C-alpha cells in the first residue's frame, strides 16, 4: 500500500487553523478608558456594550470636562483630569479626540498608543 500526501490549499489551511483556536473567552474583564468623550466615543461605547468579551468602562478624559462628565453620565465610567489618569487605570483605551487637540498618549513604558 502506498501512502499519499495531500497538500492543503490556502482556504483549507485557514479553516484548519481557525478550528484550532479556542472558542471560549477568558474569564477576565477588560478595563476600558476613553480619551475623548464626543460622538465617536459614544459609538465605540455602543460597540463595547455589544462585545462578547466582558469589559468595564472605568475612566474618561476630554479636554472639555463637561463633555467627559456628560459621556460618563450617559455611558459609565468616571471623568478624570488627564490622559495619564486614564492610562494608569485601564487595560485598553480608545483615543477619539485627535481633532480636539489631545496629545498622543503614551504607555507608562513610553511607547505611543
């Protein structure tokens, strides 16, 4: 008997790879922050509510403190005074205030987000 070797095409390789990916999510709640509390931030907050992975909105900074407070009242989280206060409280942050003149945030390790 002669064994035959079958080469998988790209689609079959992709399907085999996906089949090996675990389908359960880790039991971890991702702490999320927002840099900017305007229209785009509200869109991202809506997407977070629809996400399968557990998450919690914990901190929001906006150059306009009133906008950050209004965002938190409508969504959740706590308005904070600066970018660093958001970064030190979260696992992930949405940056949605580039047009408002917000500086590029950096992680505590110094790499740009």
